[in-house]
């Protein structure tokens, strides 16, 4: 009766990820919370929030801009100034102090950048207005942000290639209308994502780089006419890079996203050493089942980690979960951020 959990739940077993051995297979999904300080700088409150969740096998940080054009809203963090690096150091030290591991999710929003975050007098960086030179600059900024992440104490970086942001805007033919070697064929449309990924690899090593994609996703009004062909090509090419992991988001039924783009279909395309992380609507039962069935190596939990900082302990004890409050997801202060109870306190 006391030994439920570790033996019976594959989610609670250790796993290798790049050069790391993670304590369990629960990943805290990247979660934008809009609570950075002025200057897009992480601070003490963010360090407390992440430290509370350090029992995750791996934390993937909230999306973090690689340059001033890459933000997704007010008080989203960056990783391109010395002050931001210092701010992130507070977060990574707090997580490491509790035995946790944390990757930085590297973000460029492209056409999704809100007007108020665009530097004065300039326009959004999008697939349409970028010159080859502009693309090369942004690729170099991915590399620099990856180096900055390591300088800030992160264990690695995740290229945010999901949810209709800049790499996804290049990848999918609903948004990429270029006719040069960054547009047109699938090979051309995948080039930006692969350039950015290779840049991060050359900066910090493949074993410290992961990539997130959302095959069939519609967030950000993104679409592709042949999504399986596009995404299976991207995953096959990424698999050749010996990344730490590929992180795939499930298509959502409630948004009418195609079920045939489910992450399990990509499983055969991913080979060691690269691990497969899946995300989207998982709970304890379905997460354990995915690992037991071999359709995933790790499972990311988003909303459940917002309201259950000690999610692995709750899973181990099959304890009840605290419900999340959507009204405090984005922006605000401590309420709905660092005040969710742990089992002991709750
Ligand atoms: C408040 C909130 C913020 C999010 N921010 C990000 C983000 O910064 N980067 C990202 O890739 N996904 C983001 N997502 C998506 C989550 O990482 C995850 O894929 C999604 O919540 C589905 O998983 P879940 O059902 O376990 O919550 C966000 C989701 C929520 C609810």
C-alpha cells in the first residue's frame, strides 16, 4: 500500500536526456506567465515559481525572446541583454538548488509579435520581409541566445518551433509565400528551422538542444496543405541531428485539428539518442500509458503544473489535484502563480 508509484508508474522512473539523467519523466511544459520585470528581466518572483516546481524531471522555461522583435506580450522574458542573463541566473540557481533541471525555450514570434513590443520605428520580422541577410542575423541570434542561456545557468535550450511562431511560419505553406530557397518546397520551408537548430547546436552542443513542434496545430492561424508530409520531413531531418529531444504537441480535437497528426505517428521517425517528449491534455493515467506503450519517452504537463507545483509527488501518491484558475494564467503577481499549495501544506 505504501509502494504505489515508482514501480507501477513509468512516469516516475529516471531517464537519460542528452548528458543528463533526469529523476523522472514528467516535464513541466513551457508556460508563458507574463510576470517578468521591466526590461523583460526575470526576477525573484519567477525564481520562486520555478523552484517550487523543481521536482519535475525537467522544466522547460516559458518562451523567451532571442531578440527585441521576438516577444509575445508584456512582461515576457528575453535572453539578449546582460540584465536578462543575470535575472535568469536567479531562476536557474534556485531550480538547481532544489535538484531540478531547466532548459530555456528560445522564442521568436515573427508575425505574432504584438505591436507594443516591437522596437519603435521598426516592423515585425516575418517570413515575408526578411532578406537572406536578415535570416542569417536571426540565426546568429539563436546561437547567441543559446550561449546566453548556458551563461545564465540553463542546462540546455529548446527551439520554439511550435504554435505558429517564426520557425513554424517558415515551415508551413499557409504562411510561407517566399520563392527563394527558404520557401516553396518542403525542403526549403524547413530550412529556417534547421538553420536555427544547427546554430544552437554549434553554440552549445546537440546534447543540450531540443526542438518543439506542433504538427497540425492551428494556434496563430497557421496551416499547411500537406501537414503529415511537412512535419514528417521536419522530424526526420531533426532526428539526424542527435538532439537531446524532440518535443511534440498533440493536435486538439476541440480546435478541429487533424487527429492523424497525433504524436504517436511520429514515434518511429525518432531514434536514440534523441528522446520524444509529448504534450497536450495528458494526465497521470494517459501519461503513464504513453510511456508504457512506448509512444513517448517523457510527458510534459502544462496546466497541471501551474496549479500543482509538486505534481510528481501527487502522481506518486495518486493524490487529488488542485484545479487551475485561468484568470491568473497571464500577468499579475503572486496570486495564481506562487500560492498554489503542495500536498504537505494543502
Ligand atoms: C498559460 C499557458 C501558457 C503557455 N505558454 C507556452 C509557451 O510559452 N511556449 C509553448 O511552447 N507552449 C506554451 N503553452 C502550451 C503548453 O506548453 C502546453 O502545450 C499546453 O498547455 C497543453 O498541455 P496541458 O494540457 O498539459 O496544459 C502554454 C499554455 C498555457 C495554458
